[in-house]
C-alpha cells in the first residue's frame, strides 16, 4: 500500500501530561505504532486554556507529530484516538512530500534548538536589536 505523509495535531489531557509526560508520550506513540506509522518528528506545541470546554477539559496540550503511514490505517488511527483517554481531539492532515519534508525538518530543528529565527527575507546582519 502507499505511504502517505501526515501531520497530526493532537489535543491531549494536559493534566496527565503534567503528571507524567513520558507515559503520555508513550501512550501516544503506542497509537502510532499500532497503526504502523513511522514518526519523523514530534514535539509538544502549546499548553493552555481552551476556547471552549470539551467534555471535562478546560485546558489542553497541543502536541504536533509528523509521520508516514499507510492510508489504509487512517480509520484504525481515528478509532484508537477516540478510544484513548489521553487524546481529547486530533486533526490529521495529509501533505505532499514537497511540503511535509521541510515542515518536519523545521519541527526537528525547533526541538533541538537549531531553528533559524530570522524573519524571511531579512539577512541577520541587517537586523537591529
């Protein structure tokens, strides 16, 4: 089957993540492993108050993951997310490789602290601080 390039923004239970981030990430990776996904990049994105309450959740942690997965696994992926106690919501996007690769690389660089924070079109020597 054909491997597709996916970006998924998970909304996780921030209380569980605050108590044990490793176990929360492991549970999320278990969902992806069960769907035979190849994780390329992942990182917590934003933790904070939600615009509206979802179930009992007033706060949540947005967690961004880039991965490759067979498109036939999308239904199983969605089912596992709905059954999970840590995943409040998820949004799955299918990207062309041309877009997926630079976005995954940018997230990886952001996580390792090697991201270029210079605004596009401005050379670093022209910036005033």
